[in-house]
C-alpha cells in the first residue's frame, strides 16, 4: 500500500518535476524569495502530508511568492493545519 501511495504522489508531482527541470533554469537561479524554493516546498509538502494537504500548502506558498512578502527560510511544517498556512501569510508579510 505504501508503494502505491508513493507512486501516486510521484505521478501527481510530474508537472512540478518538469517545471524544475525545464522551465526553472530559464528564470535564473537566485530569483526565489524563499528557501526552499516553491517547487521544492511543493514536493516536500506532498511527500510529508499527502496529495491534497500538500497541494494546499504548496499552492498557498506559490501565492505568497510575490513582492508583498519578504521571503526567507520557510520549511514545510511537520504537522498540517490551516493555522500554519495562515501564519505563513502573516509572518512574511511586508508592512
């Protein structure tokens, strides 16, 4: 069962891997505001929390990746919660 879940997650992440391998090099290396990058964050979140919860966390991170936020060190939380997603928007917001 674990192998099937791992395989489904990897299939779901194919677009992210394609972006990282094909498109990301054209945007330049150090252009990301956060560490890890948004695509790496998405992979880590889906791997830790599953497809649905990981996608929600990764999508929220991509939305935060704009000039209205500072960026910085933002690892994937160990436990999933709406509170942790909301805190990301508050902690990194420019005032």
